[in-house]
């Protein structure tokens, strides 16, 4: 039988060779090597060699391959050398189970699957870098607040760790935060328990990639952060911390926190000319809660649930006039700014002193500032917008005799000093090595 008849009787071989001319490489090459890299999950099996010993067959469905390298080496320089590379799969690391995120953060593939936002002393949606960053970087976000049992009950000296007025103020602040999150398409998960246990459980339940939180400064809070970092590291969950409790940002200080001056005067001289970062606007719409896990929101506890006696009274009589929450904080700030403007205009007309004394000697907003219902930068911005430019220098004055922005800057700068000095001494190492802080030294310098 001649060769033409034989080819007609074997149409499969002919069609395969015609469809892919490169599929046949003659055996005349002295040495041939073939390197294939493919996705392990592919169900396609590659037939690398045909029945003929002098032919090497390359699969035509190259889309299943991430890297194909074919080379031949001959001791003679006149021989053919052929190399081909195919990279049709977007994975940079073909054998990696989890694909790497693209460098472009705007790409949907760059987003994390889910994250937990751990609210602490930042019970607000305005000027909250932690919350905004989580929403920018994640597909779904689970906001969480933990009532830590260690913050309640009696101290070693027999006093309440958290009194009934403060506890009630906190409960109201958390309730307000939940309402504000709900108004933006999210919600707040509330738990009574140790954060290092609660957060690990929730992260596992929703398959979280990261925990977002603001850093704190006191010894117990820093110690809790260390426990959470250790627990999350074992679960392979990243912990991302932010800074948002001071007027001047920690990263903008002209010195390391270990080199922070131990007296207020030296601190003021070094930081008062720094630029204050802009506030971060609240998002109108937040990412939805994770669908995985079906997490229960939980009820906000009462005073009795926290072990606080609601009938306990101090020297203060009657119900407290302060209501916790971000809405009340913003309302009081606007009222104080308007009052400062009115006093300023009145003082200018009569040529009198513009000091803030009497019934409005203070903005009386420190409880909301302590809970994080409002940020120091928001306070600065509101007064800066309200008070006329002629009375709003960018640096604080020497004492509380100035009205408006000058006076507020003076008070907020003192607050910054105490928070930074607390952070400096919050570790055991700095407690032993560093000298004592002298807040009054040079305060009026």
C-alpha cells in the first residue's frame, strides 16, 4: 500500500498535524528539553509524547498553560535553537493557591474579602480613618464593639472601675454609633467579652483577612493590642492600626515618641508650627456586612448586664444632663462655636476682653472627646470655619485668656501632650529607663 493510501486511512494524524504545524518537532535535534508549568486544579491531562519515538507532541490548548518553554541544545553552533514562552494566565505565581492582588488598588481584585473594624474610643463615623480605609480596601466590613468585662467591677482599691454615669454615657454612645452605621447601610455587632477572644471568633466566622482598629496609649490598652496581634498572627489575619485621637498626628511629630520632651514647654515649641491634617468626611454609604457566618448583631447591654449599680450616686444629684453620642457632640460643638463668635463680636463692639469665662468658660465637650464621638481635628475645623479669619492664627497662644480657636488650640495641645507622654511611658521598658514627665515645667514659656 503506498503512502497516499496510508495517509487517507489515518485522517486523525493528518488533521492534528495540519492544525498545529509546530506540534511535530523532528528528532534530528541532538538534545531536546521540554518544561511545562500548569495550574494544578486543571482536569486536562497533557499527552507529551506521541507513539512515535522520534516526535514530540505539544498540546494545542495552550490556554491551560501559564508557562511553556521548549529548548534544544547542541554541541554544534550551527544547530537550531528554539525557545517559546506562553503566559496566558494572569497569575504571577502559577503554583500559588491564592492569587496575588494587583498593584492597582482601584481594581476589584485588589480588595480584601472581609474585614473586622474594631471600634474602641473612636465611636464616630466622621473623621474616622480606620472605618474609611476598611471600606476602601474590603468587599465587606463587620463593625464590632466589645464591652470588656475587665473595665467594670471593683478595682484593687475598692472603687468602681467604671461608674454608673460614665457607663450610661458609653452605652448611649454605642447606641448612637449603631444608628449612624445603620443609616449608611451597615450595622454594629456588639459583644460583652474580652476583645482578644471575641475578635478571633468573629474573624474565623466570616473568614476575615484583616482587623482594622485605632491605637490607644494606656498600659492596659496597649497590652490588649499585643494579645490581639499574637492571636491574629496564629490565624493568619493581619492587624492594621491607625492613629486618630490627637490634634497632631503621631507620624507628623518631628521626633520619635521615645524622644518626646518630658515637659510641656519644650513639646509646644517643637510641634506648634506643624501642619494639622485635614479631617476625613463621613461616607454616605458603607460596605455591607459579610454574608458568610450569619453573625448575630447582639444586644447592647444594660448597666446591670455590665455589673454596674444603676442606683449608685455620687455628690452629683439628679440625672446627668449629658447624653452620649456623635450627634450630641456635633451639636454642642456648633453651639460652642456660635457662642464664641457672638462673644467675639460683642467684645469687639464694646472694646472689652474676649476671654471665655463665666457660664461658657469651657466647651464642656471632653466626655465626647474621650469616647471618640468627635475628633480633635473636627473641633479645630469647626471653630476655624466659624470664627473670623482675623482672630484665627494657626498657632496657639500662651494661655486660656484667648477666646475661640486660640483658646481651644491651647487646650487641645495640652491634651496631645498628655496622650503622647502616656504612650511614651506605656511600655515597661520606657517605664524603667525614662525619667518622670514634668507637665508644668515650661508650660507658660
